[in-house]
C-alpha cells in the first residue's frame, strides 16, 4: 500500500485476489461498503496505513454509527473497543458499556465483525466480507462488512476500524410475493439497444436492481437476453464478450460502456468459480493457461481477447481483483468503478498499493519493545536527561560489585546497537 503517485512495481507481477463469490444483498449495503473503503484510501497520504490521529468515527455521519474501532495497543488477544457506533450498539441490544471484544454478545452483528480482525493482522490490508446468520432474536440477518487497518506509528497495525451494514430477511411468503412483483416490473422495464452509451452511477436509474438479473443484448435480434444461474457458462462468456466488443468499437469509447463490459467480465468470473469443471474445459478449448497466482488474468483474456493490449489486460485484471477483494456482489463492479476516485485508474492503483510488499519491520523498535517487557535487575538514580534508554559504563570493583562510572545518553547509534544486543540476549 503506497501513495497515489506510486504504482508499487511492475503491473504484470500483481497477484489477483480470489475470494468466494458473495451473495447479492442489495445496493445500500454495497454503497456503504465502498464509501467506507474510499474514505480509508483518502486518508493514506502515501503511508503504509492511515494515521489513527486522522480518524474520528463520531464525526463521520455517513457510516460512523455503523462502525467499531478496535485498539490493539494493549495486546492482540483481547483488543479494546475504543468506539462503538450507536446504530450498531442498538442492533446488539447493548444497554451498558463494553470495554473489549471479550464483552461482545454472542450471535450479534458485532461478534460477526470482530471475528475477522485477525485476517487484517495476517494480510496487512483491508478485508471485505459478507454472509448471513440467525441473530439472538431469531431473525435471519444478511450483512456486509469491511475491516481497515490504522497505525499510530505508520509501520505497525495497532488499530482496526470496521464498518458493517445489514438487513433482516422478510418472512418467506412476503419475500416471495415481493420478488414476484419486482421481477414482473423488471421484465417490463424498457431496455436500451446494443451500443447505446449508458452512464453508470451508484445511485442512478441504471444501477443494478436489487432483485434484477444481469442483462446481455442479442446483437442480431436486438432484444435483451436474461442471464441467471440456469444459463450456461458459455452464455455468460458470450454476453461478456459482446459487451467488451461493443465497448471497443464505440465511437466515443465511453467510460460507461467499458465499465459495463468489466462488470460482465466480473460476473463471469463468479460463474467460473461456481463451475470450475466447465471453466477448466473452456480454458483448455481456448488455449489459455490457468494462473493460480493471477486468476483474473485468464478471465480478461477470455472476455477481451488474448491478443488485446497487455497493459490494458493487466489493468482490467487488477480491477476485477479489487472487486473480489472487497466482496463486491454480482452486478456491482460498474458502480464501484464509477464511484471510486479516479475511476478505473484509481481502482487499479488501489489494488497495486495493496499488493505492494509490506515495509521492512523496525528492528530497533522491536528491540525496545522487548526490553520494556523485562523487569529491571537493579535500579540506580542518575541524571541522564529524558532519554528512555541509556548505556551505563561500569568497572568491576575489588569486592566483586560493579561500579557505574559514566552514563551515555547522547550517542544514538551506540545506544541502538546496545539495545539490539540486549534484546537478542534477553
């Protein structure tokens, strides 16, 4: 993770992230998910992690009430809860203050969010997730969350900020009736002909419908073809290729057409995950090798063509990887690209920063941390100024005791070396 002005290395070496295809749970949750992530990116300022001093959840009217801040400065086993948003507190049924994650009620949304915090420590990058569970009130709840690392020293992760949104699923009969009504309305919704440039906005009239299905346009018949789970993987690929070809031959090469094509490529990648056997056969027939470290690269080659510009293919693969990293649902990638600062380029840069190697650990600070945990073997009173660590020069006296003859508190290099040696021998 680096600043916007640094790519973090050769784009061709970027590994594509692969996560399980998430369930579609609605556009409101997706927008909050993306807005929280964009806010985190805006605080980076060229650093490995945003500074905790720049974060004040109580002042974030958008998603602050749905958030929690974990403080790891007291240890990783049971981090403190430095902030708990009122909406999240109310959902958990809390009528009292809680100090740490050990106090989090079971079968609450807060417990679902805090279950993932160790992944942040391991990956050193934001983690998006979504699932559903039965809460303490017996209601089936669908949720989407994101955890983002913060630091007090620009090097270590000692705070994690989480944002989560949810909805309780309606009763089965009511849900079936609602789905039938919405589906009927969508079937009668007017569609634009193939090649029409349609702007894609997260909140606009062409945003992905809550219960809608991806639409591909039949170039010959001029009518939309609905894709669903019963459609073959070849139908999904054909729809994505058709959209990609339309974007490439658009007179204005509109951003909206490209984002639509990338969205269908992303949806095809989810289908490929769900049907690995068919996908492997498709790759074999196309003469494209699977790439375990870059699983999105074969996807974009299938959709845009293996002979397409390599730089563009790498960017497209990075954009799809970023959507997978964030747990974007089917149909949601165009909204992410359109709402992200810098559009496609901004998403690509964000993925490259997250894939850049982590900075080298601060050995001197690690040594100091080790020595702080060790009980002193003796104490003396000397005037050495405000320095936390000093080197004491002593000589052995005839009775076997050591006599301190001089303190050294100004030679930083000598003190750092002595601290490292002492920590290694502790």
